[in-house]
C-alpha cells in the first residue's frame, strides 16, 4: 500500500485489521524453520556474534522478544504490544522516494528449543499488501561448544508487486540495508544491557 502522506495510527490499525483476514502469499509456510527455501526464491542469510555465555543469550532473547532488532530510523513497525506470537499481523512502514509504503506480515511461528543448541526464534511471512513474497526468520542461538551467542537472520523472497519487480535493484539494496542494520541493532541492544 502506497500513500503520499504518512498514515496515522487509525489508518495503520485498519490496514492491519484488513490484512489479518488474508492468506499468506506463498505456499511454503514455515520453510525458514529448517532453512529449506522453495525453488524460485532468493535467499539471504546474515549472522553476527553477540558475545558469550548464558547472560548474553538471555539478553539477546529478551531483545528479540522486544523487537529491538527492528529499531532504526527509516523503517517503523506497527505491532501489538508484547512479544511476537504466532498469528500476529504487523505492518512495516517506510518512506521511499517521497511516499509511504506499508507492508503487511504475519508471525508464522515462535520457537524455543534446547537441541541441538539453545535457540529462540520467530518468523513472519508476507501477506497480500506486501511488495515482496516470502518469509523471514529472526533467531538468537547459544553454542555450548565455544559458548558463543549469535543473532541469525534467514529469509527467502521474490518480488510480489509490479513496482517491486521494476525497482528490483533498489529493493535489494533496502533488503541488504535492513539486514545490516538489524544485526547492528541487536548488537547495540545486547551491548547496552551488558554494560
């Protein structure tokens, strides 16, 4: 959805309500869980080491549950209060070339596992009012073998709208910027909480 003026909170709420009734725009829902991307989708995989030990892992889990990986100036997330939960619909709002773009996603799953290593993750998938089609997983993990804690970002996507296809190089640059800044946001969140 594209707007010449920034949507207000009522417009965003209406947008989320309407999109919450829609189906995903891809059939391979939950494919990020085991990193098995469907054919025809572009894969992005980015990681950053956040530190070591149980305390860092717990701080990273809390930062992810608080959506701190989404804290940057050019993109705003409209979401329910509280941690991610399966079935939640969220809207990402960005200003692009003088107009505002709203993209809708739904949280597909939230998981917390201890094997083969402790990890906390959630993923969301695209809904019809999204320029792209695909799924993205956000994960923090603690590797007991070397005590390292990582933030791992894994996604598969392809253009969903004509504008996204036409502006493919720009869309790719924004996806890469999102990944880079999300890694940095998580690193800042954990560093802030350990000092």
